[in-house]
């Protein structure tokens, strides 16, 4: 009977001895208190404490942690915008005591500082500057948090502004502005293309007119050369230059009539067109050439007398 009495005692003793040992995981710190008073900090591995006297008050992770804070604020140009700030932090290994006993809710403390800094920096910037200078906002948040949280045993590793979300109406307006700007650029390119096309077309037309004029000039030059040769031939048979010129004009007149007569659907009518018209035209031309020569001679004589 007495042996049965010792069984609970032995069982209790074993339980107490087992509870004296505990394991702390890697990158973790355990805080040991003795009768409610801080005793020590234990790190990874198998650890020993006094049963019923010492207790594990808590454990802190020494890994890098991340806290995402979403803040809504207003910019300098009165646009409401939501920013997502990601804060990466960790407990300093040598300041586990401060991190455990000085601060109960580190997330709330960090969130408060992020709100304070962002709402102080963003209202100084226009919306476009917020997108461009988001790194400046992150640096300001990190600087403020480092100064404040180092006292509580926390090290701020990095702060990032990971999202900037303006009001939906503002985003729609920005998209319209962007689309309008692109349409304006497209219109400018189309206008430049149309202008180049017009210029090139005008150059082509000018070149065509130049070549056409050159062709006409060459044609008239050849006609003049042919007339000159015809006059020389007629002079050799005793016809003077005036009569030869009149005869050539009359010949061309009849050649024209013959060419028109060969056309079946011609509506052209030349007046006068009687048989006597050719003879009259020849006489008139000879008379006009004679009068022109007389006037020319008179002008030469008058000019010569004036010079004398």
C-alpha cells in the first residue's frame, strides 16, 4: 500500500523535471521571468529553467517582418489619393528586452508614425509629383521611423511606397488627358504627312510644267528653224522675205483646214472660210509686212538724225 503512495509523487517529480527543459526555435528569443520579474533572455536551442519558479513570459521573432499600411490623404492640387506603404522591420538582437517590455503593440506604433509622415509630406506635392517622388516619401518615412523605433528595440530595414491609387474620377480624367495628348500627336504626324504629300505633289507638278514648257520651247524653236529654211528656199526662186512669210502663213492656214476636215466629229468653224479668203489674207499680210518695214525704217532714220 505504501508503494502506491509514492507513485503520484514520482509522477509529479518527473513532470516537474521535464518542464525544466524547453526548446527555443531558430531566429527566436524567449524572455524568462522569475516570480514575475525579468530574469534572462534565451536564444535558439535546448534551454533550462527552474520549474515552478521560472516561466516563459513570451517569445519574439528575430526575423524580418513586413507591415502594410494604407493611408488616404490629399495632395497639393486637392486630389484625394490612397497610398500603400510597406514597412520592413525586425527586433534588434541586443535589444529584445526593450522590444518586449517597452512596447506592447509595435504594429500600431509603426502605423501611427507612417500616417503622420505621409500626411505631412504628400500635401506638399501635386499628384504628378507623388508618382515621381514616391522614393522621397519612403525615405522620409524610414528616417522618422528609425529615430522613433530604435528606442524600442526595432530596426527599420526598408520602407516602400508600393501603390498609389487616386480617386477613380481622377484616374479617368488622367486617362482622357493622356488619350487626348496622343491624339494630338497623331494629328500632328498626319498633318506633317499631308503637308509633305502636298509639297511633293506641287514639286512634281512644277517639274511637269517645266518639262512641258521646255518641250513647247523646243517645238517652237524647231518650227522657227523650219520657217527660216523655207524662207531661204523661196528667196532663191525670186520671192522676197515678206511674200515668203505671207505664203508660209497661208500654206499653214490651208494645212490646218485640211487637218480639221479629216476629223469626222469636228465642230470647229473658221471665219472667213470662202475661196477668196486665202487671196485676201495673203494680200493683207504682204501689205502689213510692207507697212511694218516702212515704219521700222522711218524709226531708224529718226533715231539716226536725233543722234547726229
